[in-house]
C-alpha cells in the first residue's frame, strides 16, 4: 500500500497521479500530490516504479504502518527501493541478463 510521498524529494511532475490505475492520488497545484484514497491502493508499485525522483514508498505489507518523517534514515532506505530492486533506478544493474522468470512459461 502507498505509504509516503516525500515532499522534500518530489519534483511535482505528477507522473504518479497519471500512472496509478486506481486513482489513489490527487494532484495539488505547485505541491506534491496527496494520497487521497490510500485504501484503494492495490500495491502494484507503478507509482514508485515511474517516479523519477524516488519520492514514493509503497509498502508490500499494509500492516507495516506509515513512515511519517521522510528525512529519517529508514525513509532514505525505502524511498525508491522497488525501482532499485528491479534495476530501473539510475546506477543499478540491468536485471534482464540474470532474470530467468521466462523459464516459468517454458513447456516441460
């Protein structure tokens, strides 16, 4: 579930607003978007994946609780963590050379 939009990192591009398939965010003029319908979040990670500033955190477990202070050390570790994990973040290794998930679809 979406837990955090970092006001200090957000560039106000509103990409998260447009990529969210369930309309969780509301755009705010000259400000970061707000999480308006958190309960509707499907934990698809699209917003975190497409955020160019790593300003979002989607928790894989809705019971984790929100990170309130986006400047604290734990927030620095989780902001953009999904993009880094799959190799989309700048400076991360491209995973396609080691990804073998295609083998799941191979006939046996």
